[in-house]
C-alpha cells in the first residue's frame, strides 16, 4: 500500500529540544518558536477553562430559576424577573457554545507539533519506506563539534550564500536536491548568523529573504527528525517540498507569521548589537581621552558641562570672549569650570609663553 503522507501536511516544525552551539551569537531559534507555541497553548487552555466555568455557573443558576418558577407561591413581578433572567442565561449559554466551537475549529486546523503529536502514530515499518532509519551518531565533545562546524562553514560558505539568496520553494528544492549536504543543523546555524550580520549591516531585504530560507530549512530538518530519517535523503526532501507547496492557507499563514516574527527578532537583536558596539567604542575613546588629559578628566565631559557662554568661547576659540565671561560670570562658577578645562586639557595655561620658550630653546645655539 502507498504511504499516506497527508499526516505530515500540517506539522508545525521546530527543533525545540535541540540547543544551538554555544558559539552561535543569537538565542536559539528553536526555543523562540517553542516558547511562543507554549504560550499560545496555555492561553487557549485558559480560555477553555473560562468557558467551562461560565457554562457551569449559568447552568446552576438556570436550575435554581426553573425550580423557583415551578413553585406556586410566586408573585407576577418576581416571576417576570426570573423569566427575563432565564432568557438572558439561555443567550449566555449560546455564546459559550459558540466560543467553544470556535476553539475546537482552531485546534482542528492547527498543525501538529512536538508537544501535541501522538508518538504511537509512527511505526518503524512505515518509516523505512520513506528512508532508511537514521543511525544514532556517537556523541562528541563541544570542542569537536565546534571544529566540525567551523570546517563545515569553511567548506560550504559559497553554497550557503547562494541558497540564502534564492526565492521560491521550487528553486530551493532543486538546489537542496543538488546539494543535499545543506540539509544540516550547521547550515541552519550559519544562515542564522548571516541573517544577524545582514541585519546589523542594515541590509534589510537580504536579511528578510535569508531568514525565510532559514525557516524553510528548519522545517525540513524537523520533519526528518520526526521521521527519524536523514534530512539529506532525497525522498525526504522531495516529499517535504511536495507537502509544503500543497499546504492549506491556514498553515501557510502560520508559516508566514513565523517568518515575520523571526525577522523582527533579528532586527531587535541587530539593534542591541549595534548599540553595544557603539557603547564599547565610546568607552574606548573616553579611556583614551582620559589617559591623555593632564588631570585625568574626560575633555568631552568637561566641555558638555560648560555654561553656554563659556562653551561658545571655546567653539570660537576666542580668548577675549573668555576674559569677558570671567568678568561677567560668578567667580566660583567660572573658576570651577576653567579648572576642569585645565584638568581635561581643553585649556592650557600660558600656552603662548610655553610655545615661545620652546621656540627660543630650539633657536638657541648649541655650545
């Protein structure tokens, strides 16, 4: 009998249980997706509980009203109020049932994932028809894994660059079939790092396209792991792209949302990296300025703290204006800021006299 691959048509793929290598600069893509999915599942569970609680409360109140209406000693006014309340409770019950059905429809349309899929559904005999069962690889140390990944990056960088710039499922499928070694966790790691580098450099369009290619590759890797088959197997690759291209609109919407969320995380991470680099550069520059300052005070800080009238004197390099400031400003304030300028090197006392003395020493005849 032919294998029915439709069960894999709507699997939400991710490497939730896999950690990226510690050398990877970004947080794990898989953990991001897993956390987001767990939050969605928790929110739906809470909605279910609220609906059940509301239905139970409404039913209990309906039972009470019905018992009261069956009594014979009710006044007309009280009876009318109870009937109005009962009608309102019936409307509430209809609303609860409507919300309940909406949640059920959402769950039915949602793709499977590693948290919800039934493990009994996979039989070894069926898997072997897709591809040979993947053999367990011996565990290696982090150091060895780092070396292998670096070697993989070096050997396949050109191919990864080409794949990351492709557009469309068909061309991506053909490229991976021609270069099956790209179906690797190392490739996904390289693409993630390169996406971040592009985002840092401000190459938004290239980053967005490569992020999409990265997610496609992650989907392929997840499916292969669910099948316990090698991702490099041509049958796995072909069937993955066949089902991906035939996926229903609800699944594709979730895929597009996931791509958009990944791109946004890359933008935020890139901004953090740029801000960090700027802060480090400014810190290094400040340290240099302080080291060269006569009194160990940052000249930029001394300048920024100057009153506007003194700051203008330094901007214009006008000594006459500075002397006028000394006469018009509060003496203590002026003296305080002038001393800071001296300590930072912004102001060199008797600079002209010192220059003339140096010049005279240079021109004096040697004995």
